[in-house]
C-alpha cells in the first residue's frame, strides 16, 4: 500500500531529499573505482576536487583498500575543512564561487604533490561541481585578484556554465587539460559528477583532464558579446592577443600526447536526481513526469514558464484525479545589470525562479490554490545565501507584500532572498555532498 499523499511543501521537500539521495556520489564512485583495470603492483594517487570531493574520495579509498591497492598520496579540495579519509591523502580547502586565497594555496600545493608522481603510477582524478573555483589559480605572471575579478564578472553576465567555463579555463592554472599535461605520462582515470548540460567533460570543472575544443577566437567572441572584453584586466587582454598572433600556444587540443594515457567518463548527473524524485513521488501515490529538456536561460523566465505549464495542467484536468508531480533538472542563469556586481546575499537562480513562478501563480488566482513549486540546488546551496532554494505557492506573493516588502521590486533587482525569507518560503541550506545542478518540482495536488 502506498503512503498517503501529503500536501505542498512537506511532500516537495521529501521529493527534493530523494533527488539528492539518488545523486549521492559515494555509491557511484565506489562502483566506478571497483571497475578500473589497475594492477595491484602499481602505486595509486587520488586527486578529488569540488563539492562532492569528500564522499568521492572516501568511496575511492574504500574501494582501493578493499582491492589491496597502495594509495601513496593525493589531494582532496573541498569548500569546507574536511577530515581526510586516508593518511596519505592531503585535505585542503578551496573557495567558491569566486577563487580566493584558499583556492590559490590549494592549487599551488596540488602542484607540489603531483611533482612526486612517477611515470608508472596511476592517478584517479575525481571531479565535481565547484572544481573551477576551488582549485582556481591564475596562469604564471597573472595576479590572483584579477582571476577573482574575472570570475565575478562572468557570474554576473548571465552566461551558461558551458560559455562561462570556456572563458575561465583560459586563465586558470589547472584547467583546459593542463592537469593531464602535468601528470603525464602517468595513467589517469578521470571520474566526474556532472553539473553541466550534456555531461561535457571539457566543461565540468573547466576540463582539467581533457582536451579543450574552444579557440581563442571563441573566447574573444564570448567576451565581446557580453561587453566584457574591454573590462577584463589588461594582462588578460594582452594574453588573448598573444595567443591570437601565435606567440603563446593555444590550449591543448585532442591530438596532444598528454591525453594518450587518460580515460575520462561521467559517473553521475542530474538525471539520477530527477529519477529519484519521480520514484519517491510514485511511492506517495502521485503520478510523476520527468521533463527531458534541461532547464536553461534566464531563471525568471524559466520560473514563469514552469508556473504556466502547471496552471495549464490544472485547468485541463480540473479538480478530479490524483496528485501530479512534474520534475525538471538543469541550471538557469541570472543576468545582473552592469555595475551591480554579484549580489552577495541577493539570492541565487533557484530563488529567482521560484519568486517569478510565485507571481504567475498569484496573478492566475482561482486555478492555483493546489499548485506548489520547489526549486533548489542539489548541492544544498543557492547563490551566496544560507538557502538551498525556495518553495512557493499562490499565497507567497501576497505574503511577501503583507510583510511590507515589494515582491515585484525584489524580483526586478535580483533580490529574491529577502522577499522569500519574509514569506518563510526558503528551503534551508544544507551540505549534500553532491552537485548535479538544480531540480525544480511542481505539484498539482
């Protein structure tokens, strides 16, 4: 017998927990490491970076010890101080989403550690969302503060992760295959938890272990399109010009010998998360539909579209029938106005999506009392706030107004956090140990 269906927020929070659990990096990492063809007499190194670094590293250590492999060393870089799962594995801290002194120090220490590897060693590289920033350090001769400025400008430009990382990798010490170059000729197995559309390994973590498929012309075109080419630091413009005229080589392409001993694959993604949420919804007796198209584009527009889709379903099916759940995965963006910078506490993309959806539900009035929408990051964080996202319904918009805040002004200014907090609509921040982009779950009860 299925469990009775709860209403609104409680049910959606349970489905969100199920999504996060389904994307847990530990089990998939353990299975992937178990399957690696590593001779027992070869020394093994573990390098783990990103929001899922700790559980991925712990799973890899467990698998290797079970198969009696020798773990001679390695580095684990997380956003918070974390205990190392093995004595020879160094635990370091990186900054996110803007690389700072911790990221630079960790990137430099990484260089020291991998210098001790031998040509016959095996290196397991574990990558997850946040890698670009957590081991973010500038190229030789470039200032640390300039790299941080570049990241901040790109985050505020409304670029999707693929486009943003095409630029970031150009100026980052370990990105664009440079880690593979530093580790060659050791055999490398790169296992990635994907936080990008299409699970493109050259985008995940800015592609430290795989070839770069972009050109300097692509990078300049991106920067020109978002009016950043004239705003980035002069040293960066000089670098782009030097690469364009051939005095500095392009990044490593597919034919580079550094990749001859690299095997890379994705072991987890957002589709695991949405499938987990759908399975839990069915356990509750609800019907569940997964939308195949990944979320992208402006977060506010995505929120409005999602609310209208659920409203259309509600009107078409009337009050009869059982509860219905629709689930989206992906990563929309937020474009900030020039000069505003990245709002440190303004709210993330999930909060902006939810607030925009709340306005549509409010304006539709009569047909929306049974519609609830949750939008949250699978990493348990949404922007630089203490929220994972938000859960809204048709009452949220007027509750914000009743609390003395202008929800329309908050949405226009990308200040969703304070507005949603006034309505008690935030989903609390949590440490999930994974990151496979965001999930949005709509309930028509």
